[in-house]
C-alpha cells in the first residue's frame, strides 16, 4: 500500500453539482468515481493521493476495497518504485466522444493518447 485516496464520499449527482461549482470558482476538482453511484471528492479535504497523475504504463494501481459497509480507495505499488520516481496509476476513465476527450501526456511507449 502506498496511500489511501481520501475525501468526502458523495452521491454521483451531488458530485456533478459540486464539480460545476468548482469550475465556476475556477478551482481544480479532484474526484474519484467508485462503482457508478458514489464519488470521492478530494478537492477540499483529500489526501496527497489526489495529486497522483494518470499513466498508461503506471507504477501503481488504484483498488476499491470494501471496508465496514463502505468503500475505500487504496493506491498500491504495481512494481518496485525507485526513490524519486513519480507515482502514477491508470485512471481507467470511461471513453467519451471526441470533443470531450482529454489528451494523455504520460510519455509511455504504449500511451493510448487519451485519458478518457
Ligand atoms: Zn498515456
């Protein structure tokens, strides 16, 4: 285990409203979707895990773990990580239509060009 992705657990519709609110205030939003209906909002009360970037060739994995009737997101090492190496995991975002695709700049040889 490297770190837990912490934050406020919200229903998906509440998270969508909050994301629009953050956008209106020009604040970056840090959110992690858990199995469709729940989202962890790390924007205001999250752990440093919210700063971990996406990579198509990651050194970590994000796993949703059931814990006392709730869920936790655990970031774990997928291989040996060298000192000073940037942590990254595959965001595994749902593919979307062309106009809202987010380009990937991970630099991996197997980069998929898009995060979503
Ligand atoms: Zn990539």
